[in-house]
C-alpha cells in the first residue's frame, strides 16, 4: 500500500513546505532531510488512512520514495523497529523506492539571512509544549517554534503563540506552521505517529539554521505510558527509547541533529506548575485531549470544549492541576457539560473514567511497592540524558504517587 503517493501526485515535502513556512529560505536542497521528512509523513498518513483496526496484529506495508536510495537501503529495519515501538501495536514493513525527481524546495522568499536561532522547539496546542515555550522565553533563547497543525486543533495553536508573544512583550522570536494535508482521507483517528512527523517537520529548520537539538517538551509520565495489561499495547510516541531510535536513524544517515525532551523526568503536574504566573491564563486555551470529534461519543468536542475530561491524557492533566491547586486556570471539560443529551455517550464516558481510575490506582500501587520498574520499558542508560536516570525516574514516580493520592483521595 502506498496511500500518500497513490492519492497525491506530489511528494509529502512538496505539499507541506511552501513560501508561508520557509522563512527566509529561498532554496533548500538537502535531500537527506527531505527524504527523512517524506518517510515520516508517509508513515503518519498511512496510519490515518489505514482502514484496518489497529489491534488487528497485521503488518502495515508501505512503499516510500526517497532520492537517496543507497543511503536508505538496508536501514528499513531501523524505521520499522522505531515505528513498531512507538505505536505499541502491529508491525510495519517499509520498502524504499528511488524517487523519480530530485528533491528540493524553491520558495519566493528572499535569502536575506535575517534570522538567527539558537534553539528549536516544537509548539503544539498542548500544555507541556506551552510550559516548554515559557522556559524558552524565560531563558531568552532565540527560539524557532515549529507547529504541525491539523484542522481539529482549529486556530488555537496560533492563538497560544499570539498569547505567548503578547505576554512576553514580543520576546518570542519566530513561529512556523506546517499544515496537515487535508487531501488524505482519515479512516482512523490516531495520533500514534504524529510526534515522529512533528520532529521530522523541524529537521529542515534545524539543518538550515545550524541548531543541533530539536526540543520536544513532554512530561515523563505520559512518555513512559506503562501498561499493566499484557493484552493491550500502548503508544510510546515520546518515550526516551523512541527519541533514541529516532536519533540513531539521524546519526546513521550523517545528520548531526538530536531530538531531546527536557521534561523527561517531570510529572505532568510539575510541567504545568513550571508555567510562570503571568502565562497561566493560557492554560485554558490548551488542548490535552487524545479524543477527536470524529470518534463516536466525542462528537461534541469543539473549540470551547476541546478536552473530554475522561481520556488518559485529560485525566493526567486533571491530576496535575489538582495537586498544584491550579483549578482556577483550567479549561472546562466536555464530560462536565450537563448539556450532553446523548445518554449512551455519557455512560461510555463514565465507564472510561472508572477504568482510568482503576489504571491510575494500579499505577500508584506499583510505585509504592517498588514493582513499577517491571512495567516500564526501555530502562537502559543509553536512552536517557543522565547517568542518574534511575534516581530521576524514582523521584518523578514518587512525586506522581503524591499527585495520584491527592486526586483520588
Ligand atoms: Zn480527553
């Protein structure tokens, strides 16, 4: 299956990069970077377009056009292992084919060298990335914020950036948006491979402006995302091992750029609590929810109620908010909306809330007993930025235990 190229006569990079997001880059021709972008875009759109159920255990096969065929041949397994680990479910089979054209981007933008960046950070509609953006601003970094946006997020990410600019007195350096290709039909609402595409979006800028790190700010609890049920696979989209495997791929094709997560040892609560007081009014605008309005029972999710309040991501957010007494800053949740006329949806959500309570109670039990490390994957030093990683993980988990106890007391 080759869902992207089958539906589009262009390659992914051609539909995503244009004069609107190329800043002062007049011509860009590092075809290794464009190949990498295309690979992760193919994977992401194939995942959305895939009609099979994600728990089917089948192998997803995709064919990807790369210009540097000799560079990528023999490295298929690196991508397959990364994607398999990140999605936590079925296996992927990748076949590289030689692109018929040379990859390069020519924009109408003048190459005037106006921009100097010393930091690149992903900016999503979420809370963790808002908190990270505040860190970037607080350190006076010359940061380029990169956003990958789909329609479901509406204009809010843009607004987050506008709020950030306004509150920081325009200290925020620059923001680029790469838009989701709406021509590719979505048969499955999933975010499983989105982080990888998001990182791939930033590669071009990191390469062009000579920035060696791409920061993805995500709390360590969500990154670890342990499962206590062997039958159920879970996504590991920002797990330290996922970032490590991503970085290994870059290294293997001589790209000297790394993805890093400065919040790998922070709980969601600590991440939210890092947001300085003057920026906390933006918390209401952020979107944490993993549900989409395209999913039955969540059809009512919209701009003003964009967090369901019962999914794993929303629950983690509420746990963190409560521990640090930040309720006054939080968003209204769809679940709390008494206007939900659809009784079966309400029942579904109540059930979801109950099973997440069981999940988090179990999580806490395993932290307290010290058995939690049995359930964490990829506990190896090479995946972490610190040799003290075990100690740091323990500290984070103990903090999370306190947060859980306050929430479910
Ligand atoms: Zn939710």
